[in-house]
C-alpha cells in the first residue's frame, strides 16, 4: 500500500516568525537572551572543534547576500542572511535571515527556522556575553548609539546578562530614539533619551555602536572616548562599513570572533593586517586574558560569526521539543525504497 | 491596529515534495524535462553573466553537505544538497536537497523549494540537453549503467529531448534493474534488462553511467568502449569518486560544466591539471565545437553545477505562478516599521 503521507524522516521542523515570537514569549525574552548566551559560550569554549569558514558572500550594488556554514562534526548549520542598507527606505528590513541545522551523519536537515528575530537575539546575547568578560566590574550604564532594530535587544541583553540598570539612547533620527524608548519602557531599565553621542556617553561604562550606513563613518571620534570603558562595536560589519576612528582602535585592546573574517568586515579593516587582536574563545577558555586593568579600553569588534548562529539554532531546536511552536515541513523526498524516487513520483499521479 | 498576520513581503512561496509531485503531473513529466532543458540552455548561453563559485562543501567520514550559490545579478539562488552513499543501507536517500531564490536588489527570498525530485529532473534534463549537442545524430539506444534513483529520469529525458526509443538497463543489483524496468514500463520506451555492462552497451550510441559508491571504481574499462559513442558520466561527482578508466578519458573529447569544479569532483580528477576540456556553454553559444566526426567519442563529465539548479528554480517559480502547487511560508520577519523589530515581537505577546 503506497501512501502520499511523507515519513518522519521527510519532515523538517520549521519555526516560523510567528512561532518564534510565541516561543520567545513562552520562555520570556530575557530568559531567551540568557539561554542563548549560555549556548554561545559553550560553543566558544569548544571552538577548535568547529569547521570554520569565512562567510560566502554575493555582493551587489544594493547589498550583500551571505551563507554562513559551520559544523561541529555531528551537527551542520548554516544561515542565509542579507544586508541591504537602503531597504528601510522601501519599508523593508535591512537584514533578514533564516537558518538550518542538519545531521552530519546522514545529511538530513533537522531544523529550519526564521532567523531575523533570532539573529537580533543572538547578536545581543553575544554582545552581553562578551561584555560580561570585558566590561568594567559593576557596570551600570550603557550608551546605545544607533537606535534601530538591534538597540532594544542589545539593551535588554546587557540588563539580564551584565546587570546594567540604565541605557542612554542616541540616534541622529529622533524618531528612532523615541521608538526605542517606548519599546523599552516598563521592562526594568532606566531609559534616558540623549541629545548627542557625547551626551549618551555620560557616565556610561559600556558604549554600544550600531548604526546602519554601508560606508566608512566616524560615529565615535578619539576625543569622545575616556579610559576604562568597554566598546561594543556592532555596526562595522562588512567591507567598507566602519563606525570608529582608527585612533580609538590604537588605544584599545581589541577582541574578535574569527580574525580572518573580522579583518575583512570589522572595524579593524581600517588597520594593518597584523594589528593585534585577541580571540574571544581564548578569553572564555582562559587561554588569553580579558580586561586586566580599570583604565583599559576594551573593544569588541563584532561582526557576527557562523558559530553564534549554530548555537542559536541548537537552542531553538532544544526549546521547541515537545511544544507546539513549530510545524513539520514536507521538505525532503523520502521514498520507501531510497532508490525508487521515480516510483514515488509516478505513484503520486492523480487517478 | 497591529496585526500578527505577516505582510506579503514576509511570505515566501514554498513548494513541498507533495506539491512538486503534483506540479510534475499537472505539466507532465516529459514536458517538465523539456522545459527544464530549455531554461538550462538559456542560462548556459548567458554563462558569462553569472557569479560562479565552486560549491562550498563540508566533508565528513560519512559524506558531504554542500551549498551551491550563484547569481545572474538580478536573482540569487542556492541549493543545499547532501551526498551520503551509505544512506541507502539505512533506508534513506543518498542525496536530498532544497533550494532558494532571492531578489538581489533587496535580499528577500522569493522561492523555497524541495529539490530532491527537482535535482533528479534537472540532472536528467542537463544530460539530455548535452546529449542533444554531442550524441551521434539519430541515436536510438542508451545503455543505462546503474539503475538507482536517477536512472528512470535519465531515460525519459533522453527519450523526450534526444529522441531515443530504447534503454538497456544494467546494475550489479538485479532488483534495481527490475525496479527501473517496472517504473519505465508503459512510458513509450523499449526497456531491455541486461546481464552485464557489456551486454547493455550492445548497439547503444549513448552510454550513461550512474553508480553510487564513494570510491574510485572502474565501471567502464577502455576495451568496453567502441568509437562514435557519447558517454554521459553522471556518477563521478565528488573527490575520490570516479567510474571510468583513465584510458577512456584519453580517447575522448571531454565536455564539462565549470572546469574548476569538475577538475576536483569529476572523472578528470584522475587526469593532469591541464587535461584538455571544452566548456559546454561555449558549445551552446557556438564559441566551441561539439561533435565533429562520427568516430569521435564524446564524454560529458557531469558533476552538476549551481547554474543548473538556478535554472530549475526559475522554471518552478514561473510554473507555480497562478497555481495551487505551493503555500506561503511565514519565513521573514517584516515589521510595519523596519526599525521596529523589537516592537513587533513585543506586540506579539499573549494578552
């Protein structure tokens, strides 16, 4: 008896945008951020296990489409992500993404998930995880420069994971600041709307920059940065896009995810090829030092790496088990006899 | 008023395995093969336009998982595909695949599709398209060596596109031959079950090899091949996997899709790095010659290239328009205000 119902092996759990939002509310957004940080930290600590390749990018005049694959030898993952700075003008997201996990042993996908929301969550979790290692002890205040789609996620992650109580918002577009302040109200943070970048940095131990222009910009100049702060530089994340004056990099100890990628995409693309950086995984395993003095400027030159997406997808896979926050997608052809793909198609003919 | 219903931009048309089979029967499998060959030929003729990269492969002891991206400057496409030769022993497909098209201008995906069935169809369409250029005029008979999942698709494509009337089946596993013969019955081909590879090549102008072992094998030895035939070598398609004796390659004019990839993955991995090959797109544009004499042995060293998948996805996208053979997938987060991703998540909270 032939049936058209696909077998279990042919069905891939799919987490839609709607299911992702339901899952986040079911767990609680701060708990999700903390959970993601734990998964990311666990994977950074076994960094050497991973198959690491710089992302595979397809550039165009309007933006970039990238595939970010990695594998820990048992599970394979990749993310599709685009970056199109002009999209906002047309009412579209600058960045959209989805991702997949598969079983290395047989190559069958085991999870397909939206990653536009998940990427914002994992980027924030990574920022806060890194700040927990590098920011001055007892940091209470973050300057959030650039109040776009990432800003609220960054703020909440720093609250939950680092313990800040105040976020100072600044954006050249006042409406963006108003939006972020409105979204963050009632979530347990003191939210201060500031009138300039300098104003936002008043009393801040952590400075996060996340602006969206695809061009060399100088959001922070050297004279704006005092000693002892931690800079979380999110926005300089593709060739030709940076936010910090090179003089700041010279004064800072710079920490990165994966040097071959960061040297192309990060703030350090402005520096010499042998500019000294420290790999974050080494800080997390204890193989390298993080912050060593109160006066030091630490700088996370964040570009986003495939392993963080892998960790985030692992987290989602573990959390959806036994819930209704996914549905099964008939993505894989799976004939009863694997050599009989044609027979499966033939038998599906309408009577 | 905020709604949780995603906007049109957030929805990506998805063609499941079941929808793909329905679409194939709606159009007719031979018409699909002919349509795919037309799309592939059109894209080969504008070959120089495409962004071409060898596939991005993640190898393991059990097999390989690959991403195959390409772009024509307006549309971006990629395929996820695995190759795990031992899967059949566990009742799984050796190869499963899915693919995606996206708009280069804004990075938004516009089609997600199963590609396990579609890959078998496009591989067969490519084989037959190439044979139409290279096989002896008036070819009537194909030897089909290896009667696994690809064999019936290959046979039907050669019937529809090249005009053969007879297929001679051979496999070391008699059950595979019986399966292929059963599937091909009633489809307008004379089907002959053969007792050896030599037997299958009796009177054949086209010889297709498609066996699955991930190892250097010699399915065809030099003395088995007479003059004037066209060899369609499908199975040698990854490092360490070949089917033909090198002496055959020496006697043949070898045609390939994309030399940098074929030299790694194809039959010619056995040959010197400067072994002479002809690019098929040049044969199709008239920039290079195909078959020039009746005695010549032509050989298509097929490994499968990203542009063929791109063509196949374009074909599917055009054919599903206005039909019910897809459903919309809530894959992309698309807040009303693109900077307000967090607000979209916040407003999705259960009341």
